[in-house]
């Protein structure tokens, strides 16, 4: 893959997760969302840090009791062990994330 925004996979039936690079202690992935959210009863809790950057679209991430709205260019660091969930992604246009998992 040489472009993170073109072509985009169809995410209308579910989020699409694609590993771009995997190395010991680090994984970089592209995530494409289209209206998907994390179920309230199943927040993500990961054993590693995750840094996310929104490249296109819009999203809201709730972590540690605070909601953060993200637009293109906005990024967020989610510490290891922090319960978090996506409470909004744009249902009308793809939200494209770049996620770096490390530590």
C-alpha cells in the first residue's frame, strides 16, 4: 500500500483493520470506520499504549471518563490499561485512522 486514503476498503458492513507494519514492540495499522461505535458493555482495554490519528472523517473517543472529538489531524494517546471506546464515527463518510500500538 502506498496511499492511506486511496483506495479505501468498504466499511459499510464493519470496520476494516489493516496492519501496515509490524515489528517487535510496535504495530501500525489503518482503520476505516463508517458509523461504527464500540458497544458500551465492551470497551477496549489493551495491554499496550495506542496512539491514534484521524486522517479523514470524524470520531469521538471516550477514555477515562472524558470524551474527545477528533477531526482530521487530531490525535490521541490512549495509555495501556485505559478503558476506552469509540462513541461516534461519521455514518456518511469514512473515518480513516492511523493507529500505532507500542510498549
